[in-house]
């Protein structure tokens, strides 16, 4: 007979809300704690940023900028049993594009919550202050592992008279932490820089960069988007990258750069100067008005106290068996939403289902020792393949995603036509003009790009580090 658990889910984003549904399907009693005023997580757009904290170190706001759109078609960006239909077709007045903007994603999440009746489990405007192991025997007195969760109302709701509330749960699912802690590079002279600088976490619209000289650090997806958008209003945009080779920049971005006289590509920054000079590694330089760091995020769980059993080391959260369960604390503690470069939100649905079934007793886990060995073997294999530690949770492997679901919770494999569409979309993301790849007239879902063998050979779909013909691994 399935076991019913009292479970706390931290975070009401995509991974948190699908966790609620899967946990309830297994009969668990679920409480979600969300510090914002609505569900959606990162997709809950807030035009305001922390003006006094432009690097975003202390902020809790969303990282979404106003123009952001998804990089893969909506038909591949849904849960298994809840299609991502355009709301505009249902009279909702939404965004019917194949690659919709962030507002449509938020509508999808809200529709998902309403359809499955999940909102009654959510405590909005509730900040989790501390999650830690409860003394043995707390709760029902059977001596099993439990967790104390201390929370309080966030600033929008809290009065001085309110105090934190402490509750005991059988299990905690952590569904936050991936995009809350901006990664700020260490650059010579950064402490002397007097002009404007910010992390992309705090970017919303390009207006304030009108007629300015802007340096963008990083050329991953957000760096490319911001460079092109700001390039429409700025005097000059200078993009600083770790590697100047075509593999790192991408053919699509190269095409966009060749058409824009305001955009300039440079190697890494060597140093910054108080007078606004930015000097690059090749000795070239510019006098800039602003610097934007598009340098990604570090996993962060400031509320979580595991006594050192779960740590974040060079952006590797661990040890985590299959990116989900810490061996010494499983199954009472789990993480949903850690992996990157997976089919989302589908992979998070699979993770959530596995967690729910393990907690109910429907599925079992290996012993802590076996899980620990598995984690060590996984990381060793990745290291041999040349994958840096900081990329430990970047999957890049459709076969892994299929096997994960099949093995852990009997989840059906992704349909072949969806895989082909994903291959097509990735090829387009990589090779087509960066400014038009989402809307080009030459793109039709029925005309799939059968380039998957080429992508596999480069490592994009197999978990190996993608290779460049002349420069080796592109991960570094």
C-alpha cells in the first residue's frame, strides 16, 4: 500500500508546480512555499530591478528581460499530458508564435495549475528561511528522518509583529536555486570601475543604453540576445568572449555580426580602469559607458542546512544521485530542476514523478553506498570526456533523458518526431541568423533538418563536450 507523506516543495516555478501534481497523484499531502506573489518562478516577469544592487547579488527578482522568447518551438516545450496550445487560438489574446515570449510561458504555467487544481497547495509571499533535519522522533514519533522548515511572510505581507513559523515535514523537494545567484567574473581593476555595470539578471529593456558604448561579457544565449537588442540603440556594442572561434560564437551569431557595424567582437577583458577604459587580452581597448555581465548563474540554496552533506562546489551540486537525490539524505530530500540542457519542462516532470513514487514506496532507490558509487562514476566519466566540473549538470543527451524516465518511473520515451523537431530547432539556433531564427519564412516544422548524426558526432546530443574541428572541446 502506498505511503502518504507530508511534503514541502520550495518554489512555485515550473519544476515546483509539476512536483506538486506528481506528489498529489501519489497521494501525498503537499505544501508549496513561494516567496513571490504568484506562481511561475523565473517566468514571473517583473519590470523592476534592484537599482541599488545592479549586479543582482542580493536580489530575488526574476531574470527575465522584456523581449525574451524561448529558443525551442512550443510544441517541444510542454508537459507530457498538457499541450502548449497558443492561448490566442482559444480566445485568450495571447502569443500564438511558434517561439513565444515569456508572457505566454507564464500563462501556460498558470493554466497548468488551474487545470490540475494545484493552487490550494501554494503559500504565496512566503519566504523559506531555513530547512534542516529535525531531531529524530519529531513528527509522528517513529524515528524516521524528517525536516524542519522555518518560513515567514515576505516584505510585501510582513508586519513587524509577525514571527517566523516552523513546521515539520516528512520530505522536502527543493525546486529553486538555478537562476537566483548571478555569477560575477573576477576582472583586474573591477574594484576601481566607477561607471555603470550590471549582470544580465538585472537587465530588462535597452532604453537606458541609448547612444552609449556598451561592453557585454559573454556570448551564450542571453549575451547574444542582449548584444543584438542593445545594438539597436547604442552607439557601439563590444562583445567580450573567452574563445573567438566559430564554434564558440556560433554561425548564426557570426551572420548577425557581419551585418551590424555597431557590433564588435573581442577576446576576454584583461583589465578595467577608473576612467572607463576597458582593455582586452589582445591589447585593444575601448572607453565604455557600461558593462553587462552575461556570465550565467551559480546554484544557490542559502536556506538549506544539511550539515555539509550537500554542497555546491564549482557549480556542482552534490553528491546527487541522477541529479536528484543526495545519497545520505534520500529520499526525504530531493532536488527537481537542477539539470540544464535537457528537454524542459518534460525532464522535470520525469524527475518529479520519480520523487513522488519513491516517497510513496512504489519505487525504491539503491543503497546510499551504491548511489554514491554511481555519482562518482558519472563524474569520472564526464571528466574523462573533458567536461569541466562547473558543467556537471549540463546534460546535452536526449538518450540519457529517455533512459532516465524509462528506468526510474516507466516514463515513455520521447517521440521520434519530437526528437527530429528538436534537432531541427537546435540546428537553426546554432546556424541561422540570430535575429531571425525564430521567425524566418524559410522555417517550417514539416521540413525537419536531418542533421542529427552530425550533431551526435559533435557531442551535442550524447553528453560529450561539443568539438570544434580545429580547437578541440568547446566547453572550456
